[in-house]
C-alpha cells in the first residue's frame, strides 16, 4: 500500500508539468488568433480583386484556426478545471488537443504550399518547389499518423518516447521546407533585373519581407525541435507548439497585407511623376 501511495505521489508530481506550458502557450495562441482575425478582415476589405484561389486559401486558414481556437479553449478547460483533484486524467492528452494536432498541421501545410507555389511563380523552376512540397508532405503524413496514434494513447510520456522519430522527422522536415522556400524566393527576387530606381526599391522590400515573414515557419519549427530535445521533460515545447500555427498563419497574412505599402508607394510615385510633368520648364 505504501508503495502504491508513493507511486501515486510521484505521478502527481510529474503529471501537472504540462499544465503551465499549456496555459501560457494556449493563451498566447488565442491572442494570436485574434490578430489573425484582424488581419483577415483587413485582407478581405482591401484586396477584393484577388483571385478566388488566394481568397479560398485565406478562408481555409481562418476556418481551420477557428477550429484550433475551440480546441485550445477545450484543452485549457479540461486541464485546469475538469482534471482538478484528479491528476490521473493528465496521463493522456484531451481529445481536443489531439484534434488540435491535426488542425495545426493543416494550417502549416497550406501556408508552406502557398510559399512553394510563390517560389515556382518567381523562379519558373519546378525542382525546388517540388522538393519543398515533398518535405511538407512528409511532415504532414507524420503529423496525421501521430494524431491517429495520439487518440488511442494510454500514457503521454510513453507515447512521446515511442513516437520520437515521427515527431522529430515532422519538425525537421518543416524547418527544411521553410528554409529552402525562403532562400529560393529571396534568390529569385534578387535575380530580377530592373533599371528603374522605384522598382529596385520594391524588389529590395520584397526580399526583406520574405526573409521576415516566410522564415518564421522554419524558425518556429527549429525552436520547437530544440526545446523538444533539450527541455522535453517540462513540456515547454508543447506550449510553443500550440502557438505555432497562429504564428505561421499571421506571417502569411502579413505578407499579403503588406502589399498596401507597395500600393501606396506606387501611388505616391505616380503622383510625383504627374506633378513633375505639369511644372513649366521655365
């Protein structure tokens, strides 16, 4: 009986370790979802002439992240309210967290596919875009397998140790895909030959924005991977992972909405040109 009580006490000490990172990461994820909604509103009100495919992509990301938001709220409720006084229920992830795994992977997959398509449009080469899409597909398949296995898990710690290869492979593939896409887009923009000063400035801005927004997908993957390797026992990586899809979604919308700055720059340049042509040469 004493051994049983001692084992129960040890479990009680280790199980709540996931609650803190889940609370912090979940609340930050909810905040980022609010930013995503605001950016989506700005996009749909300012870029009404965009193509159907691009609008559908943005709609899909918003709807998926809405489901992710609901899953985060349910996960927080389960871990902080429903399991209060019953730490044995923390042996496995709530079903809402399992669903959040699927939804987050779908968001990242859509965003990385968008950047791969943008790379193809700029470079007109199919090798790098196909390579990036293959890496993203590998990561997506790994996450789908993990999601299916997570639903039937009986112990979280045992599950993490048994699936460490799939978890690491998915995050490394995401990081490689994001890095390759970012470098490819930046290089393709750099190769564009322009003589007009305004166009040179525009290309430089696009390169800067690409490095600023597209790189976030690979950086988040790298951060989660490093935290998983070195801080696996305190579940800090899990809290960062909860924020990951909203960070990636916001990066995409930020890159789309920044076209407003280019639009204003072109309008100002056009006005200056017209104004200069109307001035008398005398």
